[in-house]
C-alpha cells in the first residue's frame, strides 16, 4: 500500500470580535492556509486601524509545505515533509495600553515518512520585541529552548517526567500574593498550573495546553500578573504565548486580549498551527 502525505498548516495576523460599544466582527488580517498538497501561501496587511481601538503598522503571514527527498540522516537517506508557519505583527497598539514593536510566531516541523508518525517541531524565532503594558516595558523570557529540546510529543512527555525545566512550565509561581487575590475569571486561563504537577503530562482530548512564558521581569503597580496572564483594571486581560502540543501538531497564539468595560471584545494576535500526516 502506497503512503501519501497530507499537509496541514495555517497562520493569522490579527483577528477580533468586538462587543461594546460596537458589536462587530473585524475581518481577519493577514491570513494564510496551506493546501493538502503543500506549497506556499502568504498574506499581508499594512497601516490597519480599527476605529480608534487598535491598529498595527504591518502584519504578514507565511506558510510553506515541501517534500524533501533523500535527506541524509545518521540512519541513511530519508524522505522528509517539512512545514514552515510564520506570523509577524509590527507596530501593534491596542487602546494605547498594549504596544509592541514586533510579535512573531515561528513554527518549523519535519515529518519523516514511515517513521513514528510524530513530527519534530521547533519554535526558535518566536518572540516579543519591546512589549509594553500600560507604558511599562515587560521583559518576556520564553521557554522556546525547552520545547525545542523536546521537539516531539513523545520526547515532551518524557521530559515532563524527568526534567524540571519542563515540569516548571506547569508549576505555579511560589511567590503568590496572587493566590489570595486572584480574580476567579483568571483561573480558567491557568488550569495547566498546579502547586505540584501530576506524574504524567496533562492533556484534554490529546492536547496539552501551556504557556511559553518562563518569567516576566519586574512587577508593576499598574497591572496584576498571574503566570502568563496580565490584568489591567479598566482595560482587560492579556494572555501571552499560549501553546497547544499534541502528537501531530503544535499551535501558538502569541497574544489573546479579552477587553473589558468600557470597550469589550476578544482579540487574537500572531497565531499559527502546523500539522500533516501520512495517510
């Protein structure tokens, strides 16, 4: 029986659903999708402004899927299918409260035909540049090195069992004034964290959700931090660098923004997901 490969992958720049004072769906900006046959897709948008609520200077996405024949490995030549997923947003400004010079999600995967069925996935290049919340610079340390070290789902499960760098991504910060004062609505965004992680990698429907944020620099009196979640009174909640890991794919959303009163709406900034499998 011959084996074919079906590519999957998509990326989006900025998307939003507004509720108050306008009930509108903002058309997704810079969206690219990879066809099952592989190939190339890109999209861009420049100088975008939604009313006076948010804007960005430039957004672009890129997805590619290629078959690489006779790639030399230690075990000999192998047939590899590779995907690249990239989403870049520059000059982001949300109500003057959230600003960033550059936000990038970068995913590269390789799938060896006839192998274990799991791709290797790396996130090197994923980053925030000059992110500010309420005018305060926020230094984000992302654990892309940890996920890239355990670049398959099986390796990630193994790393969770024995590597404190992996388990630390699922452990609550012990420095927790937040425990006592954390708003109840924030808890659902922190469900992957616990005082002592479980023995086996937690998942829901085969997908493990976590954040790449390892640390966030110094606190500020202008906002509250709860893990990778930042809450700004009168603005809303910002969630940073959320990742989904499964046996066939990894997804990244660099920023979720849940705006509260007086402006209400939900935004996703810098999203991508890779995939693909033999069939």
